[in-house]
């Protein structure tokens, strides 16, 4: 089995493991709390995230609370949430403003995306992880969208992977194009950086 076949098999196994977690809702609640605590004191005004698919953790409730908390604190600049939209020409992601109830449409992959909202540049980006390993490396779905986006996005946002503890791969080998994340969170707390 070559390296790409191994990664394909690993992705399939990790997605299956994640979708079959008997206590996934409890784990999701725990990760919501970890995420909310981790966000306290962050200076970001625009945070990018993702629409959850295939049993991924849903970051949007915690981010909506983060946005509401900013309004309660009467901060001078409004906090905003953004979701990715595929740029077909460059095979990268652009981030469009999102809010509960905003108009949505499906992208080419069947994933909901904001429809006709403003393009924004997040200073913090939450990234979904099929799997993750030592050094802040993640295993995604294999399309390379996040790696290409992070290589080009200016200014580069602080990147945080989100996943469940069952997604940890102790021998995950990064490829030359892989961009390590600045931090990784799971339902047990901060996985990376190890302090």
C-alpha cells in the first residue's frame, strides 16, 4: 500500500470512529466548553470556522456565544464569524461573514456556505481535523484547500485545529506542503502547543 492509499484508509477509519462515538454529544459539549474558555481574552474581531460535516465538532454555537459576549462587553468593534467558500479558480478558500439565519446555499461539495455576504479576513481560524498529530499537524480530507489557503492568506491568521481525542494519530507524518497549526483543542483541553 503506498502513502496516499494509507492516508485514504486512515481518513476512512478516523471518520468512522468519530461518527460512531457513542458519547459524541457529551464530547461535543465538553469541547464547546474548552473552546469558550480558550477564547477568553483573545483580541480577535473576526474568527473563521467551518460548517461541520461527517461527524465533525460544530464550533458555531461556541462562536455565537463569543460574538454575543462581545456585544455584552460593549466592545468598540463588533465581533464577526466567517465561514469558508471555495475559490474554484485558485483551489483555495475565501471567508464570508456568517450569522445565524443568514442566507445559505450549498457549494459544489454539498456543504452549506453563506450566500452573498461580505468577504472578510479572519485573524483566528478554527480548522476541522479528521486526525491530528504531534507538532500541530492535521489530517484533513485530502483536498489541500486549507494548506493552500494558509500559504497565501495575508495576514496569516492564528490557526487552531478542532477534533475529538479519538482523532489523535501518534505517528502522523507530515508531508512537505503541510502547514502546522498554531494550536489544537479537543474535548480534554489544549493538545498543542504543549507548555
